[in-house]
């Protein structure tokens, strides 16, 4: 219980800062940009773009999740945002540069990226197939 309380006290200020930042960011992202490149009609191309873009989002969930909410509010598609979050979680090019390259070396990075590189796109495609089964799953803030 104490550890849970400590975690809440540590995370709550970050959430209180991140969520308003996402709301402000939502006003800066042009809707035609999000809808055009990452909208539901962008299909597989949008999923691939989102998966790669997700790999370049630095930082933790307090950066990426509000960013996803921003894109959804601006018209991005659910499968594309699944690909973006999965790309952020799996590819994480900032972690490759900061940690994997110096600690594990380039051969490890090559093997890891070859083994897992398609997963964000696959997650987006699967989300596209699953979304009709859960029509209210995509929350539009």
C-alpha cells in the first residue's frame, strides 16, 4: 500500500502537467495534417508512417500518450495510433542511440530491429481488423 501511494505521489504531478500540455498541443496540430497522414482513410500507408514516427518519439508515456490523444482529437485513426504507440514501445530509436548501441553493439541492434521491426505495422493492421468488433473502443476526446 505504501509503495502504491509513493507511486501515485510520483506520477500524479507528471499527469497534471502532461495532460494540459496535450490539450495545448492539440490546438497546435492542424487537423488536416493528422487526418491526411494518419487518418482512418490513410490505410496501410498511414499505419507504416505512424509506426516509424512512433519510433522517433523520445521520452516516456507522459510524452507519447498525450501526443496520441492530440492526434486522435485532430482526426487520426485508431489503427494508426496503435501503430504509433507500438512503434514507440518497440522501436524506440532514442533508446537505441542512448543505450543499445553503446552497451549491446550494432549487431544486436540489427538483429533486434529485424526481428521486431514489423510488429508495429502488424499491430496497426490487427487493430484495423479488430476495431469493427469494438465500435466504441476509440475514445474521441
